[in-house]
C-alpha cells in the first residue's frame, strides 16, 4: 500500500497542537513553582503559611550537628533543601528563628553546628557540603521524617560570618546549587569569580567585625558579571544582624531578603523578584541587583 503524506493543512494543525501541548506543559511546570499565597512585604517579614516539624540528624557525618526544619503539608509538592552554617564562635541556636521562618515559607532547612566553634571558613564550607550530601542520602530512605518533603534536586547554601565565607567557597566548588546566601561573610579567600550559582551577599551597614569595604563588598566585586547576583546592605545593622539577638526590624529585613532570594532561585518563583530590588524599601542602605525579572 502506498505511504500517505499528510496534507499541508493537516501538518500545520499538528504543529499547532504540539505547540499548544508544549505551552500547556510549560505553564503547568511554572505553576508548581508558585507555592503559597502571593508575596507581600508584611508576609515576608513574618512566619509563612506552612506549619513545620523538626528532626535531628542522629549521626552527623563530617559536621558537628544538624536539626532539620520542614513543612508538614506536602500537598503542593516537595520543597527545596537549604543548609545553613553559623558564624565563628556561634552555635545553631542563634539562628533557629531564621531556620524556622525560612522553613515556614516552604523549604527544608538544615541548621548545622560545626565540629568546633573555632572552625575556619574553608572548614565550614566542607562541613556544609558534607551535611548537604548526608541529608540528600537520608531523604531517600523510607523512614526519614523529612524525606517526603524534600526535593533534593533543588539545593542551596547559606551561612553567617565564617559560615558565610564557607558558603562562598562551597558554592564555588558546587555549580549544581540553585542559590547561595553568604551573610556578612568572612573568608580567607578573596576571589569568587568562579561562582556560577545565583548569589546574594547580605551585608550590614554598621559591620565593624567584618567591615563591608574589605569583606562583603570586596567579595561581591569579584563575582562574575555573567552570574545572577545581588548585594543588599541592611541599614543601621551590625555584624550580628542574622542572630536572634538583633532587633526585630533587622531580623525581619534579613528574613525578607533570604526568603525572596530562595523563592526566586530555588523555586523559580518570579513573584519574589520585586522584593529584591530595594525599591521603596528604606531598610537597605545599599542595593546592587543583577537578576532576570
């Protein structure tokens, strides 16, 4: 029997159908990135819509300790994974408020402790990488409490001070990450041009421990121009701005900045991009943002 060739109009209809199907799939995928209600500044400066649970890493492998904060409700899908490290001389309890707040906006957050409070930034970076590796493995086990909530393909790092320096070095070494947030970072390295991951450097205007001119701003200046990046400097705040002892107004600005960056790049939720520009937000002393809208 001779092979039949579709008429031109039939081929055109087929192409249109395929395009519509592809668009439908694309829109469907985009919709899954938008979890929770549309963001507002007030919502970003408070705990989010997801009730959270906690779990402890029983045997940390390559780091000191780990507590996991994760959403209880997985009806909207799994959530991106964030590992957070403390600063020099600091302990995880100082950052519990931030771990809880970020988790309540739809993330699985691992608040780690280092092997010793004296660990240097590069060591903290290695510990963050070790924690990320172990938690990814644990999430695949059927009896892990946070396993069903965790999307291990969407991973991010954040840390404060020496933990911020560790965030920079660990991010430079792992281009598969979706986002990085070094907060008032301090590092023994000075060139981070090799980072390809979207990176927010969160600085504080009155930082006398790691002055911005020689730390945060200097690191930011080395980031590759082709990398999506931002420098946000919180007005009138000091080096301890991410700790629970900071003023509520400062903590709220830290939370708003961190959550917006994670939502934009870990979730791919573009609704959060306007909250990173600094427009009409007097809580930032300096703003430099280079991201796609």
